[in-house]
C-alpha cells in the first residue's frame, strides 16, 4: 500500500495548480505552522503535503497530514474538529464549513482551505477532497476511546491525549509530561454529566503494564502543581482539590490510571466505573481451571516486557520485536503429569496479534478465533489484540481434545474481533498464498520468515511495517514479495539504495536483476513504500509484481 497521490487539477473544470507541491517532514512542520506544530508532533505526525489550486480569484489548498497511524490521525481530528458538523458530500468522517473542510480517513488528517478572494463552491472543495480521499486506505485500529464508559458521557467531548500539549487545555496537574505518557501512551478523555446535573471530566490512561501505571501514579503524586491540594491519600491513588475549589480523584487499577477532575465541591464523588477491555492478568478468574482430565497446577503468572526473559530462555526477542505488553500463563496437569501450558499474549493491538500469529504458520487451520492452526501438541490462534498458544508436554494424542476445548473456552474472553494490518492490502491478490502472508516490523522477523542478508540492509526497525507474501500462478510463475512502509519517503529511498548496493549491484534503472540462484529479484519505491521481489521465475513477473505492490490504493 503506497501513499495516496496529490490530485491533479482535474477535480473540477477551470482549475490549475498554484505553485509546487510542498512537503514537510517531522520538525519541518514548524516552518509551516506558526503555533500548534507541537501538538501534531506529540500525537504522531509523519508528513504534511500541501498543494494549492487556483481558478481566477478562487483558491483551494489541500493540507494532507499523514500521521503514524489511524489512532494519531483520530487524535488530531478530535482536537481540530470543533463541534462536529459533517458535510454529507465528503466521503469520510468530517467536520466542515464553507471556508474549511476538516476530514479524517485512515492515517490521514486532511484540511481543504477555501480562503481565496472569491470563494470556491462547496461542490468544488468537496470534489478536491474526495479525489484525494479515493486513494487513502481506510485503516482500522482499536480506539483508546473504547476505554471510556458510555454512561453519562457527553457526545462530542471525546479527546485523545498523548502528552502535555494535548492535556494543557483541559487541566494542569504539573509541569512537563506529568502523566508519563512519553509520546507513546494515549489517554482517553471526555466530559461526563451526573444524573442530577453536575458535570466533570474523566481521563482514562492504559499503560503497558501495572508497573508503568504505578510509576506514573508516583510521578504524578510527587510532582503535582502547588495549587492542587491533596485531600486524601491511598496506596492506589488520591483525592484532590484545585484552586477553583473543584475536586477530583486519581485511582490506579492494574495497568490503568482513572482520573476524575473539575467536579463541583458540593457534588458527590462519582464511583469509578468499570473499564472496558480486560487486561491479560484479568483473564485468570474467567478461564476454566479444569478441562477434561487436566486441572490447573501451580500459580498463574504474568510476565511483561521487562520480565519475559525470566519465562522463556530464548525466543523472547521474537515477541519483543512486536508491541508485546504482557502474557498470562497457566499450567494444567493430569494424573499422569502430562502438562498443558496456556499462554495468552496481550500484543497491544489486533495488527500486532495477527503479526505474531502470522510469522510461524505451518499447520492446518483449527477454526478457532480469527485465525488458527493446530499441529500435534500445539494450538496457536489470535483474536483482537491477543495471540494465544497452548502447548503440550507429554502425551500429545491424549491432550488433543483438551487443548482444543481450552482454546474454544478462551476465545470468547478475548473481546471483539480486530482488523488485520492494513498493510496486507499492499500484497497483490493474484497468486498470493493467503495462509502464508505475514506481518512484522524488523530484521529479526524478516530473517525468520525469509533470509535476505546477515546485515539489516533494508534498515528495518520498530517503526517500519512489513508485509511478506508467497506467490504461485497457475502458469508456473512464482515469487516472494516484501512490502515495507517506512515513516518517511527519505528512509524508503535510502533502503532501496542500500539494497541495490548490497544485493543487486547489476540492477538496471528498473531495479531488476538476475541473481546467483538464476531467479529474478527487483526493488522499487514509491513515496514511503518499498517493494522487494525475490526468486521470481522471470524478469517480467518480478517487474509486474513490484509494480502491482506500489500501485496506489483504489
């Protein structure tokens, strides 16, 4: 999947481009936005492309902000939408007025300014927006807003917070990153109204693990602004009063900080409502303690990113290369000491859970969860943000039914299904072995999936997204394809140059070359997307497959 093209001036009659396309990456945004760039960068800004168009004295400007993902895009949209007033002509969520269209789709936050001396028509502005939006993939991701309970929530007040710039308009707890969000953790905020009238604001912050939440609570308590007076201290939080004599409460539950503030002093303190979306360690009481002849044995355990090596001697790096948060472990044993081990991995998002599942597929499907496979002594599946493995030590045949029954019992506890990675759409469908497609981030997983080089010639890391597929056409043609999305176009071009130099020094202008294996390889880029083809049966097919992978999304 490649970046959507900036439209030509054919979206409506009589228009022409007014000046060149301007691109701003990272800190360059300060050169375009005089005030406010900090918020974009805090929320996960990647790139802005800006193109102006003119028709006489009318002028339209397309501002296409590419964010790090759909959640950062949603975050900036919520901050900028005002009172949401959508134009039905726009083919995406929007909040618009005649002088400016404000739009959200996938990882893009888009604004179309209509500020010419003579205004363009509403239809012309919508046509420009829709032309661009047609090339934007509709990526889906679980929203942190789902953590906010619905009862009493005031529609349209939802916001996503990732640091001090986003929090500042709502409340000042202290200086700097007072909630220890680190530009990585999103908190969900909304206004609430109690049944008898008083209103307050609630902020729910899910941290990677309980230790991180506890550290954030300690940092907050120890660095409060002097105008905030602590009214009551507790091991899991505190109550406070601000300078307006309004009150609030901070409470930690596991890995979550739940914060209420701006509540009138005379109003009763609302109960902290149960949060949605269970954590891995919360699953224990819900999972059966006995399955057929196997009973839970020993203590349940939970391991996080810091302690995972204590659980597995070798292999932890495979999980840590994804956004692994924690794993819940329960062991079962029968009378003969045959053992079943259940591991429920919280991978942070459905994309990461699919990625972990996809990187080692080799057995038949088991019909459990969103994707599964079962081989003797091992069941693997994923659902939502969870990846699950159930292994057997002992009599595998005897344990088979218990393993499958346990998997079926766990699935409904994992919450709703989630969307697989949007990047998989960048793998052309024709000839693709769908059950072999995989998603990952870095060189470790690429080497496990397909050996390219001992060196990280493609510059893969935690910020890159990779989709890998195997192809076999009915006519005998075949190949392997790697599609990589980089944070910037500059990194994609640098990776292409590195790949050519290290592996395809004889490649021509089209990036295609015959390898020592007497098969064809190719490498090409478009915007921030790189496509690399391996072991193609012909030069023509290598070129066609690379071109198809870089074709703009419809």
